[in-house]
C-alpha cells in the first residue's frame, strides 16, 4: 500500500528491481514518494528514507563481486590503514580485547588491523573482497549474508562500518547483530549523513527558495543508483539519527554515544591534512552545538538492561 495511492515505482534500469510495500524499520505501509527522479521514498510513520524500487540482493552481490571493485581500496591502502586505526581507537575506548565481528568487512583490512587486540571474525558478500582478505591479509572471512552465518559464539564487539546503508533489510541486520552480541557487548554503526550533511541542507534551502537548478523535484543530496560502474557504492538506505535510534531500540539496543565517523582517506598528504581539518571543525561544531553537518555519523549501542526488543 502506497500513501495516497501514489506509486513509488519508476522506469526500470537494465537490472533486476524489487518494490517494497512496507517500511523495513517499523513495518508501516504509509510510504511517501519524495523524489520520483531518484526513486526515493520515506516512511510516513518513522521517517526512514530508502530507495524504492531498488536492485535485488542478487544484483548487489554481483556489483560488489566485480574483480575491480576494490582496486581503489588497494591503491589507498596506506591511507585506509590510518582510517582503520582511527576507528580502532574509538573501539578501544569501550573494549580492549575479546571477540570482534566486522560485518561487511570488504577486503578485511580492518580485521588485519584489529587482530592486534581482538580475536577477529568477518562476513562479506563480495567474492572479490573475500579473496583479497584471504590472499593479502591471511584472513578467513565468511562469504555470505549475516543472517546465514552460524558462528557458534557471541561477540564483545560488532562493527558495521558503512554497511547498513547497503543491506536489503537494516532491521534484520541489526536484529541479527543483537543476537550475536554478548550481554556486555557493543555495536558500532557508521553510516553516511546524506540527509543532514551541510551540502544537502544547503541544497534543500536553495530548492525551497526556488533558486536555479535546485528547483527540480529531487531530494537533494541523494543520487540515483547506477549499476553501470559509474558509482563505487550502492546506498539503499539513507539514515537520520532519529531513525537509527528507533531501529536500535526496536531490537533491544540503546545508544550510549554518538559522534562523527572520521571516514576520510586523502589521496596525498595535502588532501589528508585538509580532510582532517574539515573533520575536526565539524566535530567541534557538533560538540558545541549538538548538530552534525558532517558527511558521516557514528553510533555506539549496547544491549538495553531492562528488556527485550520492542
């Protein structure tokens, strides 16, 4: 059922598409079409923003399994090593040892960094990513979706670094993460801040004022999915802090900290320094004002003490 009878459907690309009729977060059938150009819908109850119709999971796996998918990562290996160490330092504020599960680990580079402190495990749907993890870093990574994995243990740390926006069901993914967490475990989720980042907010303001090219009926800041190789990433979901909190709460998790994810990888020392300054300026603004206008957000969650998933 689509709100006011408006279909979220759009002309098909040369790819398998599927249409959703319920919100994955709250199961509401009140879906509002907010950007027909880019196939963007929003739940009228909880505010979850997602692509609809969207490529099937089979198409997503095929896209991320291309032999050249992770070539840019390998070219930036030194810079990405610094990125993973920044994220590891965040984890070490909460846990210093134990079992760690990285969901959607890509090439496994983070696990190679984290194994200095943790017993590491990982999952990845991309066959090329799993091969690199094995051949380059000597890691045994499970190939497949998280829901089809039986580890036979629980984890003290579970990480989803820029993964939740890619999965077909964020709700199922978070629910499975909760099942795999120990009672004292932590879950770290980093996602893009597509909706509230400074660039998107500015474009929405310009669109509201009817200025220039921003007058077209688009949800600015969110691009149309393309599987032709022109994009390196495919984002099926676009989160806000409120939606993330709601999602976590529904699965028996409570947010214990929120911050910015230092996702930047500079192509040279000058670019790295510029990106670092920009990150720290946004972090200072967030610390003083409580508003995140940066490109990313990071949430740390723990199992709720009082109860069961809602």
